[in-house]
């Protein structure tokens, strides 16, 4: 038999899940994560496909022993860090204030 505290917590969670702030937080998160994930995976697959099927192009030397494949590989690292930095900035501006408002409402025992 559940205790009244867990029942109360469950009610608060359900209320939070149904709140417009929570729905907006989910919408903002998804509107960032889905396009950037698709973009990064497309970029990564391009690298893999080019390495598999365009070997001559990827082995083209650019400067000294540095070839196109090495540049693509390094750009994979750069794009990963760039996306992480962009996400951090986005989360600070768009997600964290809304999450803090939800958290304060939860800690007060109800959602606003």
C-alpha cells in the first residue's frame, strides 16, 4: 500500500507533467536536440561514406602529408565541441530558467 507521501509526490509529478511549462520545456529541448542530432549524424555518415567510397578524394593531399580524410576527421572533433558549446549556451538561455521555475514549483509542493 503506497504511503500518503508517495501518493502526494505522484500527484505533483503528474501535475508537473501536465503543466504548460513542462510541455514547453520538452518542446524547446526537442526542437534543439533533434535537428542538431540529425545534422551531426548526417555529417558523420558523410565522413564514413566518403572514406568508404571516395578513397581517391579522401587521400588527396592538401598540405604536406595532411590529406582530406585527416581534415574531415579533425572537423568531426571540432563539430562535436562546437555543438556542445552551442547546446550549453542554448540550455542556459532557454531551458534552465524554465527548469528552475518548474523545480521551485515542485519544491513548494505544487506546480505553477
